[in-house]
C-alpha cells in the first residue's frame, strides 16, 4: 500500500472571462467524405519513438498521424511502437479503446498466477475519468512513464506508472459540493470537480482539464492547460461562457454553469479542445440545455461558433423542459479523419411537443455529426423503432445519449465509413458516417439488441481480418463481426460465448481491448464491473476475445457512491492495467522479482465518505400511482407514502414519474403525513443500492 500526504493547493492565476456568441443557422444535411488512408491514420494510437522515451526528451516531436507511413492502421502500433501512450479517452479520437501493441499481457499470462494487483495509490476523492498515460517523460528529477488522474476534488496527479509513486500534484480550486448542486442531484459523489476525462497534447506537452469550481458563492467551469511535467498552468485558465440565439433568431440564451454538467470526456481535434455539457439529474431543465463548445488549443480562445442542441423558445414547452444534453456516461465526443465531430444527445420535453429535427430546433435523442467549426449540423440519426422512437424515449427518459458513438476504421468492402451507437433502450445501430440516416431507423445498416446501455463500445480486428465491435449493454459482453458482403451489417461472432460482468447500478459498463496486432490468440477484452453488493467493490475482468472465456476477475477498487454510476474505463498499455475508482488508482500487471502481487487479504478499502444530508427526510421506492401533482411511492418495506411534487416542480427539481419506476424523493412531511417533496429523481433499479430511508 502506498500512502501520501497532500500539500495545500497552489495559488492559481486569475481565470479570464471569455464569452462565445453565435447566431443559429438553419441546419442542412450534407455528406462528408474522407480518404481511407486518413481514416486509418487518425485512429492510430500515438506513441513516442523508443530513443526519445529512453532519453526522456521533451523536445523530440512525437510520431503522429501526419508522419506515419501509408500502412494499415491495424499494424502500425504493433510493428513500430516500443511503448504506448494513452493520451485521450478510449485511446484515440475515434474512441475504439484498442491497444494493438500489447505483447506482455497474453491470455495465458493474464489467466495465470503471475498476473494481479501490484499497487494501490491513495487519492483525495472519487475518480470518474479514465487514467491517461505518457511514457519516457522527464519529471520530478528523472525519467518516468507517467499516469495522469484527475479527481472530483479537483486534484490532478502525475503518478509513476510502474511504482505508483506520486510525482506531482496540483489542486484546481474548491469543487462544487452536493449541497450546491441543483435540486440536490445525487447522481454523483459528495463533490463534483473534474467529472470528465482530460486530454493530452504530446507535441506541446500539455494536459487539458475541465474543473468545476465554487468561487465566490457561484459555480464555474474552468478550462486549464497544464504542463505535463509541473502541472502548472501554461496558459491563463478560461472560465466557460457561451451564448446562442434561440429559434426566433433574436432571443439570446446564455450558458448556465450552475445548471450544467461536464461529464463527457474532452476531445482534442482540429487544433481545438471540445467539451460537451449536460444537466444534473434532469433538474433545472428550464435552464439547462445541451452544448458542444470548443476552444483553440494553443490559446484557449473560444471558437466563434457554438452548438446549442435545444433552441426551443421559453413558453413553447409545457413545463419549460429543454435539455438535449451531451453526457454519454462519460464517453467522449468522437472525431473522424476529416475532423468532423460526432456525439449523441439525451432526452428533452417528456410531452414530446418540442421534437423538431427538420428545423433542428431540438436535437434530442440523436447521433449528430458536425464540422470542426461547430457552424451547422452535417447529418444526424434519430431512432423511429416502435417503442424506441424519439417521442417515446423523451417521455420515458430513455436517453439515446446514455451511450457514446464509436467510429470504425474503414472496413474492407464497405461502401461508407461506419459508426455504432446505443443507449438506454439497448439497441445498437450501425450507421453510415457522412449520412447518418435522419429520422428513420430503416436507414440504419443494422441494429442489434445488446441490453440497456449506460455504456460505450470498443473495437478490434481478429486474425481473420474481420473487424469486431464489442458491446457491453446489460451485464454481458458481446462481440459482433462487421460483415460487408453481401450487405453491411453486424452479426454475432459465432465463436464467442457471451460472458457476464457483476454490477447492480444502471445496466452497462465499459471495456478496453489489448492485443499483439492481429496475432491469433492474443486479444483480451478488459472490463470494469460496477458495485453489486454491500462491499461496494468494483471488479476488473479479463476475457479471451476469441472465446469469451474469463481469464481474470478481482477487486479493483470501491465505489461507495452507489447513487452515481461508476462509468470506469480500464487503461491498458505496456504490460499494465490501470483502474481509477474512489480515492484510489489500482495498478495491475505481471509479478516480477522485487515486485510482488498484493494478496487479497492486503487489499485496502478507503473509508467511505459520510453521507451528505440534503433534507430532513428521504425515501426510495417504486411509483405505484400518479394523480396530478401527487405520487404514491411504495417503500422497500411495503409501506406506501404519498408525495406532493408541487414544490419540486416549482424548483424544477422533478423528473417525470412513471408508474413502476424506482424514485428517490426528498422533503418534509406535513401534518397529514404527505411528503412535500423538494425533489424527486430516478433511483437505481436494485434496492440494494438505495440509501436508508430517513
């Protein structure tokens, strides 16, 4: 066990306020094309040359897509990389999650006695983002492979990737506490600081981080550009502001930090940093609208254009309910070879009255493609399946945007570049990039059932040359072959027996893939299961990608915040696996002389935080009746409680209750025993994850 003390936060330069305004344009659908070579190169994992790594040089330019030879994406890393860097969410801007240059972690090794937990590193708070990795870096007086982790306490750590020693750390300001969130949203820990995965620019040695801070009694999002070696600000941090006109072309809507959440991973593409914004528990839906914003990476100057997903005028929604958020359970917006951007949006007005794609007034429940400038929508896809159409998804809060969109490398025989996306309804769609399909599920190339998806897909190619999509809906891993003849579709891999992963939060989880190129028998699917019992443990799994056989499963951390999903992504590179969780980074690898595995009996679980009390009373249960503003809730002990939602509605702190759905309500009882609810939100499906009633 490695423990560390935490020095006080360092003084930061005063953030500068910069606003970004844009005039909405009528959206048009357009095809974008990209060369096969560009597609292959962009999705390659970036890495430093071996010589530069050994010397710890910070001046040698890293290999990047522009300098790579005309070779297939699938063989570049395996042939030339000495060590792999993971500088962005899910390994690359296409979000494939595949390290195809892993020679040490073979199925036989991972399934044997020599693989396991090597180190636990103590952190100051919960981690929601994926760990990132840079090799051969000169830092703290030596040359190190460095893991970067950012916490909800707004602390950023640079950690030795082999030993777990903390090399540098900095704090970016006071995080926003649960008491300062709209309506007391409980889909998070006690603090919300860095909620998204940062992104690293190797050429400039910069780590970009979005911090949520409480400054002078107000909430602010602050974008930082930190030095990889010192974690000091290289540029003056920028407070996020933005504005956009609504559908009448004159009414201006301004970004509201107090009602916004930045959960989706950051994206660096086109020389810019992009961030998607969502809401907290759909609360303050009268103020919160989904945004995609961008800044020039070299200066942090905001882009001239912004994307506002919902431009409905106030008064045109029965309850002034807007949203159309970008959250994707932490999955990052993707970028294709031509630089076009892709993301998925969530729910909007449950009445369905504001649904309008033709004029792009409201882009709810859709996969969206945009150009680098954010000037207009290039193409989109909205489901129209029976029971999974946009109106139904909005009404039932079945966000398409609970999962991310992954871009596939060009497939042999395919007539178009491809993408896949799935959401809460559990249907994964195979789509054409450049012409996503519009408002018609019939335009999807294929759709398969994967189970409820608070999740995101991964991709790898097998020794037979066939591309494979790995889905992780429900509690199951599934592998789908990308068939391109006689038509382009997804078919279940006949050799793969679907294994299951423990988890009792919302359905779905996240995977990463490792392999030695496309060598037969080398591919492993890694997954992190969510907490499933009173221990609140999260589990690291490894499965043989050819057969589905479980190779490894053991505790990787804890997650006492059972109300907020553990959207944890394992980072796999250079013979090690990194899993961040509550107050911990766990490092897994192969036991060698002088570096023994940590016995199960020695695994240290951080003490859970004290529960934040948001109101005098809190109950969890199933909705049994809805009559006007009153809801009857059946508690876990069978008792029924009537809750009046008038005050919750006034505070815009209520979801749309549906009979049979689990909810958590907070407030005070009146003299008649009716709970005057201050808020009512979704609860987890499994009562084992509900907090005690009080």
